[in-house]
């Protein structure tokens, strides 16, 4: 039986949402047979108690963050999944293939971690090498690509998805015109233009403009047309959303944080998570049909 470690729900200083934390002091030396979970009490508060498991909901793998000697995850990521009838499995950075067993979707969250130096338009000799967290993103993307597991990449998760499929990354956004680093992720920062005939346009019900939040400093700068399609731009030309070109694999990346806006009632943000969870349900059904 795997060892189960429960995360602690806290409100950090100046935080606008709760965060779940698990200190390094509680981690065993060997993480290969460890499950990190939300406590049953906190899970029930999220709306993910016993009633959700009765309907065979899709299982979404959520890659954890690493902040200040803690594994962590901001609560809105989980709430946005639960409000769409999904379960989740928290993914740490060891023995990832085992943790991906039976997943129906993968959520790649945002955060601050080293980008592979070769992905930058102008790599530098002193660029930080990929971290264990960076490699966890890459491994999850490799597994998702091979098995065609639905993927939703958020902010830094979108940038990792882009780089995995051959895009180039810029270290900065344009300095004028659009506010891309408005730290309050529960507030609108700027408008986006949505590409017609894209997955994102379907999600937006063909409304090709929307308002989004924004908390990023780097950006996707160049996209290979054979693997990726640009789904949205900001008014200053910054790429705001991408999707892969393979029609048999749902993989969508957005540069903003729709989970924060979804909890505030934003219909477009809610629809992004609803579509992702629907794709995970479809993937789950396809797995069952192929095994029968």
C-alpha cells in the first residue's frame, strides 16, 4: 500500500485564495510509493466527497507546484475541476508513470520554474538548467502525447506545452500597451482576440473577444505551424492561447488563469474547464469501450 501524505490548507500572507501545502520535513527519503492527497475533510469542503465518486467521474492528474520547501497547490485549480464533476490526483515529481495510471486528463498549472535553455529565442550561458519540476512537466506531456490524454495547460503550463511541441519562448512581454503581470489573478487585466475555427472559439460560442486575467512575465514567441495553432492573442500581439494540430488529441494551453475567474462566475472561464472535463469524460469512455 502506498504511504498517504495529506496537505495542509492555509491562507498565506496577502493571499487571495487558500493554498494546500506539504512541507519537505514530512516527505520520506523515497517518494516512489507515496500518494499526496487532500484530507477527507477538506475534500468534502471542496465538494468532492463521497457523492462525486458514485457517478464514475473522470480522474484528472494535477501537477503540484514546489514553493519554498513545500509541495503546494492553490485551491482554485481544484475547485474548478470539482465544480465540473471531476476527481483529481495530485502528482508529485517521482515515479510519474505510475501516478499517471488510469488518468483521464492532465492539468498543468502555472508557476515559476526554469525553462529549458534551448527553448529561449536567445539562450544564455548562465540559464538555469531544467529543474525536477521542469522535467515533471516534460514527462507528463510525453505520456499525454503518447496516450492522447486530454491536457489543459495554464500560464507556465501552457509555455511548457508550447516548448514541448517545438515553440520558442521569450524572457519578457512587450513593455507597453497591455498589462501582462497584474498580480491580482481574480481581476481582469486585458482583452484577447480569439482565432475563428479554433477549439477556443467553440468554447467561447464563437464570440471572438474576451477579457482575461494575467500574471506572467515570459511568453510564447514563435509557434511551429506543423504542431501548434495559435488560438488567441492580446492586442499587443502576445500569444494568449495555443492548441495542438492533432484533431485526435485535445491539448489546449491558455496564458491566463481561468480557474480564478471561473470561481467569480465568468462564463468563458467556466466553459474552459467544462470543456476540459468533458474531453476527459470522453477519453474515459473511449478507454472503457476499447477494453470491452
